[in-house]
C-alpha cells in the first residue's frame, strides 16, 4: 500500500462532510508543461499544508513567541486549537475550490463534476474534513512539543 492511498484513507474517515465529486476533483492535476490532465492524488499536498499550518501554530504556542506563563492553561491551548482549526478549514476549502475549478476548466463533459449542484458546499465540506485532520495533527504536535516548552509544559494536560 503506497503513501498516497494511506493519506486518502485518513481523509476517508471524514468523508461524511463532502461528496464523491469533490474527492474525485482532488485527484485531478494538470501538467503545466503539456496542459494535459494527469490523474494523481492531491491528498498528499493537502495533508502537507495541514501539517505545516499545525506545526507553525503548535510551535508558536509551545516554543516561541507565545510561550508565556499566562498562557499555560488548558483554555489557551483550546484557543490555539480553534485558530489551527480555522486555518486548516480555510486551506482545505481553498485547495478543494481550486482543484474543482481546474477540473471544470479542462473538461466540460465531466458529468460527475457538473452534476454536483452544490459544488461550493462540497468544497466547504472538504474544508471541514481537512479541519478534522488538522485537529488530529495539532494534537500530535502538541504531545511532541510539550517536552520542549518552558511554560506550557503541562498544557492541555495538567500535572
């Protein structure tokens, strides 16, 4: 089983938020040199963007610049989780919207994509799926970075 199929399975856990056409649109990629449509998975790109956002937010909370004694409680961690969730929602929504537009621009006869009357809602649903993956990634980074923090060492879990 290759890595892209493993990443797709992670996003399949939250497939209730989006429909099948948006999942297929994320697999569309256009070769910029030839202009032809190549079917490759974009879930890896989506997960990479989500991981970078989550790492930056977790690093800002635990290491620098927010690592302050006033922000060592669980509610500070929860605020950062909400910030991370919002950023991941926007990233997933925009990446799905761009991929949907790319798919529609290349081939007008893709009925599986044109049949979706709620395309923007599907893109938002993909953003929700990405938000949930972002929460998981942020929690993972939080568990790792707590060891390097000076003030928020026990956030969100108290000693």
